[in-house]
């Protein structure tokens, strides 16, 4: 998943591999995915950036993907004009943002150059897009500080799910072009259109996890206490800046050995430990000590991360890789067809779990309706008592085999097989039974309503789960709450011996 840590690891890798490199070729793989060949440190690398809402990504590859030559977009035209032949002079990530900015400098032909020379330059650039990779690289254009006109611009790569975008920004901070144009009607907060100022996504007013103190962790736990049903991971996502759901679950697992632990179950005495673990997870952003991993199950990649994830290692096979780009690429290959990094069977697993949760919710709803019917019957219990009293008051009027007694505007049904006294006792017994049921109904109804509400909330979390670990954690929580024994786990048998008659001795022995 491309969270803040993954983006930071990718930014560090780009600085190490392609800083001061020259962009030789650039093209579109699909309408929202751009690939550029960068020559740096004596080798060519492919820089791939995608704003696909399902698989937004940024990585380095050893070989260039195939371009879709039929795609000619305004973004591609601007990129070819200003990026091809340019030098990457800066790579940075705004603090705790899923954004990487590449600063690129390029020499432009002089304005007074002849049309023929400009056409020759354009033809040479077009040939560069189709040059054989075995040819020698011409690095003479790396002198960006000569007499020619030099332009500097930024390529902002925003990896933010369905809001992902690739944006060209000029030296004045104005948008030149983007793969996705965002009109004011689409977003009043942050439109993205040519000639408009480029602004970063509005930051969330939340504490910086890299500087979280024990006092800050105590305040976070106190705030989470207002929602007892929330997990610690949810409280961390809601309370700290840059914490994604996988990061939240990892921190929870490191603190309590349980990725799904509830925030209300963590005592305030653990605040210091919580703060320490939060800072530890974000420490590679300062030290650069990344350790990319992929997590596999049944031969498929279920998740990848820039740091070791203990909660994922507990349920999947952990594989260490040399670079975060290799981890992203391996996840893409596992998904197939360049789709999202989440394997396709995740959707099936999530659908099965959602159906099981939905069944339990419907069961709780049915029990609640049944209790409402019992409540209605209990409210009519006084009628049974009144009928019994009337039968005793008019015993002298009841004949053997009579099926109905009509007195005081009441029509009382009688069982002809029973005596008048037995009919009265039957009504009194129904009255007492209704009274007993009515006494326990409020508590039982409250329990059923709470259970139905819990499964309704769990169903929402399952439908929004975005990774294997999240689905597995929710499945374990569901099985615990529903009392379901997992497959392959033997059911517990009662250790008590069968009941036998109790021998008693009389006074005579």
C-alpha cells in the first residue's frame, strides 16, 4: 500500500538512483500512467508514475514498459517539450504527504533559432523516443548552465488513491498541465487546471507521529475512550497525521500483540510504550533505514511495505527485498494485468466474510423482532388473569363440555376437555409465564439490539477493508464475537462426566 512510509522510501530510492540523471524518453503507458527513461550513474532506469485510482504507484524498473503510441494528450505534449532532455536536479517529499516532487531543469533552443534548426531538434527528440537501448548515451546536454535558455519546472506525483494525479508545475508555481483536470465543480477546495496556482493537499490538523510524546499518547487514548468500540488502529488513524490503517494495525500489534485491540482496552499506563512504538515505526523517515518486504500467502503477494510489518508476518510469509520498487513490482506481477496491488482473491475473501457478518446481523434482527412480538403478548397478559378470575366467579354457570363463557361483556374460550377449575388454572399459568418473560425482555432486547448494531458496524468495516491483514483481523474478530470455531480447529468437548442418579439412603438404611 502506498502510504506515507512507502512514498518516503520511494523518494529516498529515487534520490539515490536517478538524481542528476537525464530524461531521455518519455511516453504514456495508459491515459494516467507515464514512463520516463532516465540515464544516471552509467545506466538507464525506467521511472514509472501512475495516477490510476486503483493502483496509483511510483517506482523504478530495469526496463521500459511499452508506450501506447495512439495516446497523445496535452499532458504528454507538455512533458515531451519540457521534460525530455531535462536533468533531475531535485527530489523531495513534503512532510508526511503522499506526494513526491521532481525538479527538472532543461535547456530550450534559443528563441531566435531558425525554424529548420527547431524542426531538426524536434526530429532528434522524436528519434530519441525510439532509440535502440544498445546505443551509446549522449551526455553533452547535461551542461544546463551554458548560454542557452534554461527552464525549471516540477513534476508533482500525488499518490492518493482515487485523488492521485500527475501535475506539471512551472517556476512560478502555476499548473502547466495534469493527467487529470479537476474543475471547481469537482473540487471547490483544490481545483487543478492550467494557469492556476498549484497547492499541496490541505494538511490535516493532527499531531506529527514522529514527535509523539507520552503526554500526547495519553491524550490520544483519552480521546479514543469516547468511542469504546473503536480499535487502537482506528484511533491512531483518526488522531495522528500520516497514519494509514496498515500502519495503525502494526503499531497496535507492537504495543499489545493484537492488531485488532480496542483502544479502550489499553490502559493509560501504556502511553509511554505507545509513543515509543509510534516513533519507532516512523524512524526510517529520519534515518533512511528502509527494509522493504512483501508478504505472501499461497504464492500470492497479499501486501507490501517499506518496513517489516509484524502483524503481517504473523499471518503470511515474509520475503525481504533489496528495494521498495522491487516490492511494488512484485505485488503488481502477483496481481496480474497491471491491476491493483491487492490480489484478486482478496475481494472474494472480503465478500465471503461480509456475507457471514450479514447472516449474523440478520439473525440478531430476527431475534429482536421475535422479542417485540413477545412484548406485545406480555402486554396482553392481564387478560389471562382476568379470565381466570371470572371463571372462578361464575363456576355455577359453566356446564360440562361448554366451549365458551360470556360474562361482563367478555367472551372467554374454554377447553371442553378440562374442568372449569382446570381452565382457570391454565389461564393463570399463561399469565405467570407472560409475566416472567416480560421481566427479562428489556435486557434481552437491549442485548439483541447491541449485537445487531455491532454486526452492522463490522459489516461496514469489512466492506472498506483494503488489505489481507485487515480482512484477516476482522475475520478473527467476527469469529470471536459470533462464537464460530475456525475450520480445522477441533471443538472443545465437555470434560464433565454424564449425569448419573444420586443415591439416597432412608432412615432405615
